[in-house]
């Protein structure tokens, strides 16, 4: 009887392995990795009827937040009260609508990446840095232009000690769109 159980176990494992590999092949063929277009500081991306220019970049510690928003204190601590170090980046975009249309630029899918690390921007800081913005969308008329500041906050607790030691040397990307083509800006070091 034991011989049949092991044979049955092998058959189940083989079936599951085949199913997983087949599923992976089908998903990969239907949803391939998108081509990546990377732009530098000062360059412009054309997305729908909008031109998005990477027009500003500031990088530092939490003093950068205190300088920009004096009444706001950003301190991150764990449950025991141990404070963690933070790094902050303010990315400034100039958004311009180039032609008529009803297109809305949606900022909810903007995210940051650096190697295997990825994170959405800090929503509370976004609204404080962009007074008057009530939504994560931009709707402009043709020829109109708007400045937007997107905040990045990196917390020491998100990285190992050796990674955090070199955090200022990491290459950081801001991704505006992932699919069907990935558009990203590389932040200067």
C-alpha cells in the first residue's frame, strides 16, 4: 500500500508542477513585461495629451520636510519608541496640456523604485506640498501648466543595516506608468 501512496504523491506533485509551469507560460505570453523608457532630470515625457517634465529634485533627511513645511513634524518610531532615520526626496514636475481633450492625468499609480525596493509616495505630504489639490488627478485645458511636488520618504526600518549605510548612493526611479509601456525618471544622485 505504501508503494501506491508514494506513486500517487509523485503524480500529484508532477501534476501541480506542470499546472504551475503551464500557468506561468500562459501568463507570460498574454502579459509580457512592458518595454521600459527611462528619462533623465530635465527631460520630458509625453503621456496622452500631457507633457511631464522632471523639473526639480531635492534630497536629504527629515530637515527637508521641516524646511518646506515648518509646522509639520515627521518622525518615525516603532512601538517601543525607537526613532528611525529617514531620507526624503521632493520630485517636482511641470505638467502641461498640449492639446484639447478630456484626458485626466492620474497620479495614483506613481511609485518609486530602487533595486528590489518599491514604495508609493507619502499621500499626506503630497497634499501639504501641493495646497489646493484635493484629488490625485490633474485636469488642465490646452496650454495650461501646473507644478506638482511628489514626496518620497525612505525609512531606515525598510532596509537592512548594510543597505541603509549606502542609501544616499542608491539609484532611485520614479515610475509614472507601468503598462503598456513603463515610463520612469531616474533621480540624480
